[in-house]
C-alpha cells in the first residue's frame, strides 16, 4: 500500500516541486492550497504522470477554518511525509503594513506548521517512521520584519523537534 504525503502551498514554486518529487517516488499526494482550480489541475497532472492517488484540500491557511480543515484531515489520514511550505511575504515595512496582513502571515508561517506538526508527529513516533520538512528561509537569520521573525520561529522549532526526535 502506497504511503501518503501532504504538501501545503502545493500549486506553485517549492511546494509544486516537492509534490512532483514525492509523486515520482510513489507517494500518494494530499495537496493543500487556496486555489481549488489549480489544485485540481496539479492533482490531475500528478495522477496522469505518476499513476498515484491524490486528494485535493482547498484551504486558506491564514484562517482558523482552513488550518483546522487540514488538521482534521491529517488527524484522520496518517501521513508519512508532511511538507510545511505554504507562505507569502509582505512588500511593505512593518510600520507601513496592514496589521491584518501581518496576522495572516503569522497564521500561515507559524501557527499552521506548528499545529500540523503537533497532529502528525505522535503517529510518526508511534510508527517510528515519517518525515516533516519545514520550508524556512535564509531570511530567518536577518532582521527583516515579521517574515524573518516567523521563519526564525520555524527554524528554531524545527531544530528543537529534530533534537527531541533524533533517536
């Protein structure tokens, strides 16, 4: 039975590349992004090219409902691989940005990866198998507003979990 992988931000860029890489290795794919039409297009392409199963989960990860829907899915269907990739940046400086956009950035880049890991890791520990990849950025090492701060959080949390689970 083929194992499943879930990728957030799966319709473009790094997330799309991860989905192709994992599908080529035989993983069935659960794809998460906001754009449902692009998700279906991506899923169809993966099924046709790699002969895998796909599941499309449209979700806005900046919302509680979107994050919760993905949590519920991975709580119900065990994932062998979790790729926390979804993200975006804000083009304005912190003092000129919209606070709603700043909060949405934190929700996508901090809250959602933390909560998804919290759901999937107990099952991975129990099975003694699984992979979590958190896509961070070199921006985590510079002072660059909320984006850099959120990537710093993700980097440090990832390193901490790696230390906790390395054995």
